């Protein structure tokens, strides 16, 4: 570790040292996590596994929702029935169509 003679440092040197110390403090936990993950990964490999296999392989993505309704005027426009109603769906309802009329 470097020894610093703080009394003989200029203001700019002290500020630069302060930035380095702040950065080291902020990244300390991240470095500790990386070290722990590396140790766990090595132990898993010793036992014939990958860390992902033992922890469930991470997050699984959601499956896309299946469309339930189709725009009668433009069949390429669909809606799953979840979330806000699209403008074309609202207009069709105003014109007297029922949701069942637009069901796929």
C-alpha cells in the first residue's frame, strides 16, 4: 500500500486521492462479490457442475402472449386482451362490434 504525506500534498493531489479512495470504497463490494462467485464457480466445476446448473441457470424469460383479437379492417393488427385497449379495438366497439366479433 502506498504511503501518502498528506501534509505536503497540493489541493489538486488531495482531491485526486479523494476520488481514488471514493472509487475504491464504492467498488469494494463488487470486487468481493466477484471473488466469491469465482470461488463458487471453481468449487462447482470441481464437483462436475456449472454454477448456472446449481443455481437454476438464471432468470427465465416470459413467453409472448397469444393474440385473442384481430382488427376486422386490418388483419395484421392483433391484441392479446391484456393492457390498454388499442384504438382500433375501441373504434370497432363504438361502431357496434362486440369483442366476440373480433375474437381469433
